C-alpha cells in the first residue's frame, strides 16, 4: 500500500513538473503580452478612401502602383486587388458567401474570415477561432495604412466580465453601503446576488442564482455602486478568503498587405501573434479563400505535389479527402515511429489558381519550412474551390506517465514559437501567362532574380548526362563459430568501378556522372562523418585516389556520397548527446521501412536524426577528409531532401532555423569549388546544386488531383541537371514508359548498380537493392541512354517553355529552342495534327538547332 501511495505521489509530482513545463513552453513575448493586448485594444478609425473604383464599389481604395490597386473594407477586414492591365479582381472572400446553401455554422463564417488560428485547450485538444466569428462580429478590428499597403489587426475573443469578477463574500457594512448607492432595480439585483450569512455577519455570493440576465444585472449593480479592486482586496483580508479571476481567452494577430510590382505580399509577423500562455497557438492560416471559384466558375488549382498537379474546379470528387501536404515533407522529429509515408514530397513552396484569362501564383517567401498547402473543391464544406497555406507556430507532443500500472498522457509543447514570419506573395498573371506554364516561367524568373537558382551555364559536353550510382559496401551480420558480428559486404570495389565505366564507354554511354555511395566509415549506412576513413575492403584511400584520377581523365564526374543528417550506425555516435530530440524528450529515431507493410519495422535497429547543430562541423571534417582525393564533386544524400528540428530543452532548433543551417552547409561545399549533387531537391537547396537525383517525376496520385504536370522541371531545367529514381529500382516495368517520361519531363537516365551478383544483398538490411547487378542491365541501359540522348542532346540545357495534354496519354513538351516532343503513353497508336504516333512512341519537331 505504501509503495502504491509513493508511486502515485511521484506521478503527481511529475505531473506538476510537466504541467509547469507545458506552461513555460507556451510562454514568451507573445503569451506574456496577450492580456495586455486585450486590455489596450481599441478599434481603429474609419479608413479614408484614397480612391474609388466602380468595379469594387463596396470597398475603399487604400494603395496602388502602376500595375495593381488595393481595396479594403474596414468593417469586415476583407480586401481586394484589381489588376489594372487585365481588369481582373481578386478578393480575399467570395462575394455572396452568406447565401451559400452548403456551408453552415462555422464553415459559413470562415468564408467571411481572413485569418484563422488553431490553438490547444487545457487538454491539448485543438480549437479554432477566426477573424469573422471572433473579431469582426465583436467590432474588434483595426486598420492602418502603410506606405504602399495596409495593416489589419484583429482581436479574437471578447473581454467580458464573469462570475469571478464578483466577490465571493462582502461584509455587512460593505453590502449596505453599496445598496444605498443603487436604485430599486439595482438593489433587487444585489439582493438576489448575495444572501446573508448571519454567523459571519457577511453576505455570500449566491452562485446558483447568477445565470444569464441575472448575472448581467448583478455585475452592472456592482459597477454602478462603484465596487473596485481595492474594495475586493479589503474584503478578502477582512473575511479571510481568496479568489482569482480567470484570464480572458484573448488572442491577437496582424496581417500586413503590401503591393510590390505585379504582386500582393501578405505577411503575418510571428511577433504580432498574441495568445494566453494556457492556450498556445498551433497554426495560423490566412486568406484561405483568396480568389476562390464558385460552382459557376471554370478554373484549376495548382498544388505542388511532387512534380506538380492540377485540381479542377467543381470536379464532384467530394467522396475523396481534401488535399493537404507539408512543404518539404515530414519533420522526422515529429513523425510517429511507425509512419512510413510513400507519397511524393512537396519540393516547391508554391500554389495557385488559374481562371479564364487570369491567374495568381502564391509563393511562400518566409515560413515555408513550417507550411502546409491545403486545397479543396466545392460541394464538401461550401460551394467554393480554394487553395491556401497554413503555418505551424507551436508543435505539440505527448508525454506518457506510468505510475503503479496507470498511464496518463499529457501534452508537451514546443518551447518557443517558430522564429520566422509567415509571408506569401500573390503574383497576378493574365493572358497567355494565366496558365501553369506561365506560372512556372514566372517562378523560374523570380528564383533567378532572387539568386535562388544557379545561373544557366554553357556546357562543353554535347551529350546528356548518364547518372550512375555505384554502391561500394554494406554492413551485414555474419557469424564466426556461432557468434554473430557485423562486417562489410563488398559490393563494388574502386577497381571494379573503373571496369564498369570502361564497359559503359565501349557502349557509347557518355558524360557519366558517378555517385559513389558506401565508400567510407562502414559502407552505405556509414558512421557520422566526424572524420573520413575510406573502407579498406573496397580499396582504401589509394583506391579512391586512383578512381578520382581515372574519372578525371575519362571525363567522368565523381560524386562521393555523404549523409549528414542521419546517424546510421557506429558506436562513435552518442544519441543522447548528438541526436535531435522529439517533443517527448527522446532521441529522434528512424526505423527501417517495411515496404510490404508500408510501415516502419521497430524490431530492427534504428538510425538517429542528427541534431542540426552538428551539421557544420560534419561538413568541415568531410571537406578535410576528402581534400586528398581531388574529387570534383560531392553528393549530399539528405541535405537537399530532409529538414528536421531539434526540440532539446532550452536549446531548441526549429525547422526554419534548420533550413538556414542546411543552406549554409551546402554553400560551404559549393564555396570549395565542388559540384554538389543533391537528392530530392527542396527549393532552398537549388541555388547550391549542379545536379539532382530522385527529382520528383510525378505526383502522389491523390484522388482529388486530376492531372500531373512537370511544373518542377519547367522551373529548374536549364539551371540544374536532374534525373528521377534509378530505372532498375523504380516502379516502371516497361522501359518504353520510362523513356517517354524522360522525353516529356526533360530528364536524364539513371541507374543504380553493384558489381557483385544480386544475391549479395539478399537477407541483408538492404533488401530494397533487389535488382542491381550491372551485368543484367548494361545493354538495356546503353540502349535507353542512346535513345533519350538522341532527342534531348538537341535541347541540352534548354528550359521547358511549353507543356500540354493533347489527349489521354498524349503530351506535348516544348523546349527553349523551339523543338518539341509529343509522347504517346498509350498501348495503341494515336493521331495528332495529322501525324500518326505509334503506341508507346513519340514524335519530335520544331527547330532542333
């Protein structure tokens, strides 16, 4: 019994500590100022109109430049933008939404809202507030003109007096003094509110009688009689009672609108988000219905799923889930242990709406690493088609306490809000530019102008690249006299790599870009690069030097592959000190994926997520260790692909900070005159990359999506060389389909090989390498390369300037020099503009100079 009591007391103490920690986690400038903001908020003065326009007669003109006009309604917070060139009007909220026959309750209110906050309640559950229901309806909105725009501040929730604003007790003398100051109505209200306790010669609050109108009357009577906070303090001292007023649940946020050229820039400063520390804000979304199309409108939404996808207005697919994807994929410190997502990642922080002759492209300029893109069609929650971003402010984890067999879960919050504002640029396009092709062209130019894409480079090589990954070795379980141990299984030595390259050259495979993985610190799942030790089993340092010299002499670019963000193996990695922490406080572990079950296998040993604070030192030690080998390039396995936080207590690195660390790391590698090959290709990595493998070559196939497009390729082609997944490890069962995809998407050919037979990797931790023996693929690879090269060498480093679907399974891609390719994925021939294109074949045309 004593043990049980002790366990329960311990649990209670832990609960107290954790609850204190949870409270601290939501504190800070924003939380600390929430109550102050509530008390000082005053509604702004009516806006004066700088101009008017009959196209937007219901709003006041507040700012304009040579391309756009900005309008606002100071009563509702709604804004609108007029494109002077096209006459198109883009509104923050759909007109006539109050008559929507589908939306009801809060969903109808959201149609009139400009900003929504999701916050955690006392139980860690999410609640929502929006600017219409909780701000505009209470006339708690303030507008202020900016030099070229407008600032709109909203207070959510109302400061209302409650039962706790009335004293629990008051002396008889106090009661009688107050009573004398009231009229008969006030005296009656006070007598109902308090009943006499003759033993204490005092009056006690009659809580059971104080509901609704009676509470309002009692509060008014106290106010009329002049009862003050000082009076309450005296009553508490005299009658020996205490009471605390419940802090009002008041939130505040600001949206700043600025016109910039052909764009509206909307910003929510994170420092302007105020909240009670008991109710930390999880996420914020704004302009959720900007440009939304109704049931009578024709249009399309662009979402950045993989290479890009289109969602058509009013498609009727309401039985399928709405679209929602994290920008840059899952943060591995937030992923559930068993999760193994197989969807394509969002690589570009963009979205948009295309209407007849007008469009907008949304570009997330700040906060993209904590953003989610959301989209839905009419018919589910309302009658509109809309796409918008939301942003995480504070994340939540769960801590489980176990005392005497009883478990209790408590919320554990991120210590500080994200260290980034949330900024979205809405670029308005018209005419022929009001298309996904025009959006891609605009975004490409935007990235180049902002030095977020490499400058186009003239190549002295006429042939397209052939991307090849060779795997040197893997760690495998072996046994000696029944005793298990781990040793390296050699898959491709440096000498064998040279032999493979010689065979490729004999088959006219040119411009080979060789990613060599599994070459140091224990093979493919190498130890963290605190130092570099080339694996002796595949040839050691001398072998790597010889390979680097051979590659340079043979016109092959060598990219030794290094993982910086994942600790795969090795006793030299102390996960308690060096791994990122989850919100639970555990080292962030990543278990191998079981592809058959689409989940992670927790029966196997995990790898760990390296804390971003170690990345710079690992880059320095890698550069030092590789200096002797004179390689021209380096492959970064994860810096362009993953983005992880570290929730270590009092030393938090959020995802926005992690992004800056990864960018600095790649900039340092690039600064050493190395060509940097990335994997995956998140937008922040693009300016540092010369080459990219595993670029997205399609979308996730979500049912709500209607069409996949090569938006990603239209943005980067001509600035970064790229390829998709290795053909021999991809989902393609037909080389014709792969070749057609290369031609349509302007992509290069890619294989992953080993020298040893396939059975060398059977029953190892790398069963995914099921078809990698080079001899089985060499002839096919040569034929595929030569066919793709014959076409794409004519558009070497040319951007994709046009792309369209001609009919089901038939697509046309136009390159910068005027050459086009029409591909037919169908199993039957088709006729296009009088040309017959055979099944699984293609036609080229246009200028091929």
